């Protein structure tokens, strides 16, 4: 592969670490329970995945099912102060437990080593705040994953996903010559919108992330028909962001990059 591609910008949970993206989703359930004695299901907690965590909680309050139960329990809609209270309960719980879900996704390290061998820079963005990422980055580094750049959901005044700002901050920090030479890889709809809004190639991950919701053991045990059904369901969820590619896990990324490189050489652009 030539050097037209300059960088790959990766999400974290559900993309490179934490198969199934369980660390953030379970903590939302626990934060709602401990802060307000409010019952939230894991499936509900997953719906806004990819947003910054404060915005994720805000989105849960606007969710028709969750919002209706909140109204019934408290006699009012979720307020800004409620979101703040839940967020401040969420963050320390997440810092405490994120390391328990920090294992690299199978094939991730080999893929990342292949990207390095091709001379690509490796950036990253995340819906986690910086306080959580300090711990997760330590855990990832102990397994050999140290990206060139990590931009967190609370780093930038403009905000986080689905806007382009975190991805574009990677472009600036890594001194990338063209956004068309960047590939954004993510397991969530807001993260794919982030890449699209930044003018990048986008790759959605169908089976390792939050929309699928499988543990690694469930993924390994699933038959091909079951996997294909989930691929179709997740691809439909990703469709509003119009990702350029949807593959199972980050292990499939090298072949995608070969195809993108060929498209670039032919004059195609994202």
C-alpha cells in the first residue's frame, strides 16, 4: 500500500478494547440505580452509545420509554441538574471499573502493528471523559496499545460526537495533510457521524461493539447465520451515517485499508 492514507482514527470501547462495550453501559445502569433508585435496562443504556457521557445521560432522559418512566416516578422530566447529578455519580464509578473491561479485542494488536508497519499514524477519539481515559490508557498501554493521539469527550469547547471536532483535533495534532487521507473506525452511530462530518472514510464495526452487545464468548459461540442476522441489524442502525464500510471487528481493517488506498489512487474521495 502506498502512502496516500495518512492516519486511522479509532474509537476505544467496542472498537479496540472492551468487546461488546460493557464498561460504560453497565455503569449507566448502576449510576441511575444508586443516584435515583431508578431502574434502567442495559438495552436502554446502549441506545445513545457513542455520545459524550453527559450528553448520553441527557439523551436517556429524552428517550420515550425512559423519559415516561422518569416522569411517572418523579412527576417531572429529567432536568439539567439531574443530568449533572447522574454524571457525577457515573464518572467515579467508571474510573473505578474501566480497567476491568480494558482487554484488547482479539486481532486488535496485530492490526495496529500492521498499520504502524505501513507508516500510518494512529489517532483515537472516545465518548469517555479524560478522567476515565487516564486509567483506560494505562491498561491499554500495558497490553501494547499506545495511540499517537487521544481526544476525549470533555477535551474540546465545541463538544464531542456527532460533531467532527474530536476527529479534526486528531488531524491537527497529528499534522495530517488531508482529511480524505484519514479513516475513522467506530462501533456507534454518533462515532460514524463524527467521521463523516469530518470528511473522512468511515468504517463501522458490526459485531464487537455496543449495537451488537455480545460478550466475546457469545461472539465466538455464534453460528454464521446468527452472526449474519446481527450484521444486517447493526448495518441498518448504522445506515443514517452512510458508513463507507461495515465489517465485523477491527481485525478486518487491513483489507479495508487496501481497498480505500485503491479508491484513492483511482481519484475517489470520501
